[in-house]
């Protein structure tokens, strides 16, 4: 059948099972939006307040559902406003397709109005980028974009379409969407070597990254750690892969990881990395990281093997598949003495905070208690992000959504909207600092426009908390441009943007505020006023070994 390029875009989205998209219209993409209007019963479009919000919403939708997120934007500044969101998705391996429109083909390369080479701009931050100048390849290009986004190591793909292509007629034939390919490249020898290393180990430790979520391998990871009876730590991206209440779980590893995880990895004789990339925030001083251990690395991306840490053995393959093979090849292991030693570390070095006053850890523990650990938590970036990773007990994957690799301030609110659109039956709460909230708080208007019942918790300490923490500890208390003492009233802003607002200044006000926000079933902002000099502990100084993690008590002892 003969369809215009714009009609082909919509048909391909339907073909791929897309039911929700996020975006902002403009001149060059008008033809696509006109067709979207005709199909609004099949594809629900969320008009965000800014294109960056659309990209973060598509990202949050993908993280919460495991599906490919989709965002739309027009040419020029519309397209460039997606860039931060695309980079965020790329760093965290999130499947997303960003569809932009560009000026007519004869105007390309002539500095035309609102012309930007968005494919060129985003080349380093996408798995692949396309610019479609011929309507006859449009359908196959879109299909290829979805396949690339979800295959192997997932990631964002850009499809830029000239406006004249969206208006040109072409023959279109519907096709069944292709399945994602996992591209396993391991051999029997790779498996044999791994099994031998595991069997010989006396003190194994499992280090889990976000690849376990991308692979939908949470069940396999849980069975694997029990089969080999090993403690397990998670990166920021992997929270929820292991049940936070599991006795084998030692929490997060790295700069703000638990002392148990950091000390345990330093003591182990075999470190098994599952879908993790040995980020600098995890390993600290690379030369000292797990220096007495053999390293076994399992990952879908061969480029990650030996990139940051030299391994002793590796398996390149889909983690879910590889773990099934390893579990099948192993007898039940017994490391009771090692587990007892790790349990002793957990008892000796629990996470703790000042319970005498209102604080972010207390707020997060109350959210955890009231939601019974079943909410989807999104965050922005900074102290509140680390506290949210530390003090909420995640029991399932895809319930902690945060910008890990890119560290994008302003990510959380858009992501929370996307998560709620993808998982409408879940309570969705964004935890953000006041500095981050300022960046994209305009997306409250999006939530109120569609009555999307998300809860925005503002951890308001009137400073840029994480930067101030570094200034306090390492820059002699010189608080350069990190103080936010001004006249901004977040409750009035929230009400002005059509949301309910609650202010919390005391511990006893926290639970009633959360319970009220949940019961209202509409967008709510809870503005929580906390002290400006609360700090995230434990902490590892940049470039130091993770075994040098310190906390407030260590600082006091050092001062003595």
C-alpha cells in the first residue's frame, strides 16, 4: 500500500509494539505529528515541557519496562535538546530510539533555518545514527534502529528524517519485528576455565553490574550466588538484582559503597564480575583493586574485557545464558567460613546516620517502610542519589532508575514520568536534591497536564550537597558557588504548575506526608528541609583504594 513517510513512521512504531512516546513538535516534524494525531488511540503521546524531559522520560520508560523507549523532536534546537538524554542512555546502556526530523533535502548543508547535523552531533553517544534522505529505505531503517537498540549491549539509536521524506509516498509492507540478538561468543573452553576457577576458589565474591538487568538475569544471578555460596555486591546500576534482604547481599561497592563490600572485595581470592564494566567510581585505585584475587569477567560486550582491569579469564556472552550454563556445570559449593567472615564485617560496619534530626536517610527509610520496598525509585544525581541507593532495600530489578555513567542532574523527574507511564500500577517516586530539581522542575507541568500521579521528594538542603561535601573535605571549606540560599519556594512552584505540595521540616511529618501523597493519586511535591552539611558515608577519596573507605567516625578519630 502507498503511504507517506510520516504514515510509515507511525506504522513502524505500531509494528514494533510502541504504545507510548514522549516528545515536542516543531516545523520539520509536523507531518509525523499530524499522523500521530490520527492514531492517538493506538499511540499515546506525552507532550513534555522540554525535549530533554522527553529523552529522560523515554529512558525511564525503557528502564522500568525493559522495552525500547521512544522520543520525538524537531530539527535544530529541538534535536540538540535531546542530546543530554541520549548521552545519559548511552552511558547506562538503555535501549532508546530518538526520532528527529530535519530540513528538506535540498536545504541540507546550507545553514538553513533550524538546521543541525544531529546525526553528526550524536555520533559518539549513540550505538548508531541514521539520516534518512530516501523514503524507500525509511521503514527498514526504523526497523533496524529498534533491532540495534535492543540487541547485544543495548543503547540509544538516532533516526533523523528530512521533512520532504515524511511527505513523500512510498510502497509499505508491514513486517513482524525481529527479535533481539544477544551475540554470545564464548567457547566450551571459556566455560571450562571459569568452572575450574570457581571450584578452586576459597573466598569468591560476586560483583554485579547493570548488564544483569539488561539481560533480565536477576533470577540466574540469585541462583548462581547461592550455588557457589558467595557474597555479592552491586554497582549503582544493579540495585535490585539481588534482594536487599538476602544475607549474601553486602550492598553497593565503590566510592560510596558499604565498607563490607569494599573490604570484602579487597580480601577475596576470586572476583566474578557479572555484566559490570569496572567503572572508576567502583574500582578506585585500579592497581590496588582486588589485587590478591583472580578476576573472572562475564559481559556481552567484548570491548569491556580488560579495558579498565586486567582479567584472568573472561566469557563474552549474554549473562542470562552464560549463568544457566555455569549453574548447570557446578556442584553446590561450601564457603561457610568465608560467609561468616563477611557477616562479621556487616555487623561491624553497618550503614548509619545521625538519627537525632530530619535527614535524607531517614526519609528514604520511611519511604521504604511505607511502600514495603515495592515502589519504583528514580533519582537525580548527588548526595540524595547515594542515600537512595544505600537506604532503600530494593528487592526487584527495574525499581531503581538513576543516571550512573553520565551523572545527569535533572534526570529523575522526566524518568519518573516515563516509569509511571510504563508501570502505571507501581508507586513511582523521584528523589532529587534542590539543585537538581531546579534544572527540570518544569516537567511538573507535564505530570499535572496528564495527571500522572508521581511523587517528587525534594531533599532541600539549600546547597549543592555533593559538591559542598567535597569542598568541605578536600577544598578547605571554600564553598564556591554551591550555596542556594535564595527566595525560591518549591511548594509555590509546584502549586503554580498544577501539583499538590507538602513541606516537611520535622521527622514526625515525614510518614504522614508520604502517606498523603500516595493517597492523593495525583502529582505531589514533598519539600523536605534538611541540614546543609549532612554527608554521604562511607566515602573513598578519588584515586584511593576502595579499602580506604572512611566514615564520620573515622574522621573524628583522625582529628583526635
